[in-house]
C-alpha cells in the first residue's frame, strides 16, 4: 500500500478535530461544574442576573436623571461584554490546567481554548435570547433585525477569542501579567461602547471612540435591536481586521509556547 493511500483526507482531519474539541468541552464542563445538574445552570444564571441588574440600574437612572438608553440596550449589551471579559479572563488558566492533555497527538493548544470559548459563547448566546424574549414579553420592542444582533454576537465572540489566544500565550510566557490584564478589563468597560452610542458624543470624542473595535460591535447590536430609533454608525470590516490580527498573533504565540514546553 502506498503512503499516499494511508494519508487521512482533509475531511477526516476536520472530523477528528471536531471530536477532540467535543471531548474537551465535556471534560471542561465536568471539571468546572462536576456532575451536579444545578452546576450547569450557573452558566446561564450568572450572566443573566448581572445583565438584569445592570439594565435595572440604568433604567432607574434614566427615570431620575434623564440618562439616555433603555433597559434592553444596557442589559443585552452587558451580556456581550461579559462574553468578552470572561473569555479573556479564563485564558490565563487554560494551558496550566490542561497541560497533561497536550501529550496526546490529536490535542493542539488552540483546541483547549476553542472548547472553553464554545462553552462561554453557548451560555451568553442563550442568555441573549432569554433577555430578548423576556423584553418582548414585558412589552418591549421586537428586534428590528435579529440577524444583525446575531452578527454582533458572532463578531464579539471572534474578537474575544483572538484576544484570549493572545492572553493565553502571553501568560504562559510571563507569569503574573494576568493581574494586569484583569485590571485592564475593568478599565476597558467605560470606553467599550456599552454605556454610550457614538452620536451621543461630541465630534472629537467620536473620532477617538471609532478606534475601539467593540464600539462598532455595540453599534451593530443596537442597529439590530432598535433599527432607525437610534442613529448608528459602524465599520464591520474594521472589526474583521482586528479579529484576523488578534488570531494571527495569538496562534503564532501558542505555536511558540508549545515548542518551548517541548511538546513538538
């Protein structure tokens, strides 16, 4: 039999990789929540309760101080921000807690991150649907374009994944910087676009805010939520460039990390 006949096809490799990621997802779920059914519910209740709390606080401020926006705007937006923050914050522990798995040939470093990211994304996307339908049930507006809302969620997931790959590689090389990254995620909150829209800002601040990729994602989300009720402006191509650059840097960094730990 020739060597070429024994080589797996691209489809075979893809199926194998999907099975590996699926197994890693199951392992991660058991590791984080054990075998207790209620443990899995925390995946949904944590972002759900925090998003409701943020939405209520801003709704009360709106009534007392005339703050612009609505409960749905802040609550649903906070779900996406939580997705970004949680994926970045969990990145630093991904390699140390799964290092033993890397001795299996089929397991690659990015697979460890992809498994965790799928869990976080499934939870936050589920909460996004719950919040949207709950808002409609309580007399809120039906989303103008659910496709745009899903596109915003997908872009946030991909951006968070690229940043998490970079953080995972960096923290594996330089221990202790995860504390600095933890602080940065809090400092990033006011400029992320969660609590403002571009047209609320003076022109000189708008020129600065458009450099932040998440601002465009939140503008797209609100375009999908409210349509022409708010004037939105965003550049999806700019966000995609950020996604590509962060993924390239992150994957290259993980390649270096794997070589240095002697697994390749």
